[in-house]
């Protein structure tokens, strides 16, 4: 079974992904994030058809402690956050954790 990409965030954030062909998404308007973002993230994390979840880095601040921990430790699906300057270095670690090898490691031969 092939897995899909899911996007969670404000309609402004998800629209570009939807136009690019991402079919699974959870729109959570900015004014509803405190109440609705946890449920939206849990929905995609428990969906067996989702292999990658894309979120905006700023949205992590709106998550409860438990859901945020689920996001940070999730191996399948892999959660990728975009938009964070210093935090974007975590992508390498997330990929390494998901597939078990460091694709960017340089051979010392």
C-alpha cells in the first residue's frame, strides 16, 4: 500500500500543497488553532494511509504537550516542519530516524 503526504495548518499554508496534488489535508484557521490543532494532528498521525505529515514550524507552539511529543517522536508517519530557520536542521535527523541511515553522511575513504 502506498502512503500519501498529509498537510496540517492554516488554509493559506495548505493551499499550495493542495494545488501541487496533496489530497490529504487538515485546514485549521489561525483563530481556531488553540482548540482544533491537536485533533487535526492526531487525525493524520493515526491515518495508516499517511507516510509524511507536513506542518508549519510555528504551529508546534499551539500543540498540547502530549501531541507535541507524539509529533517529535513519530517515526511513521514522519513529521516534517517547514518555516523554522534554526529548527530546519532537524529534517536530517527525522529522515535518519525514519529510514535508519544518514543519507547525507560523507564517506571517509
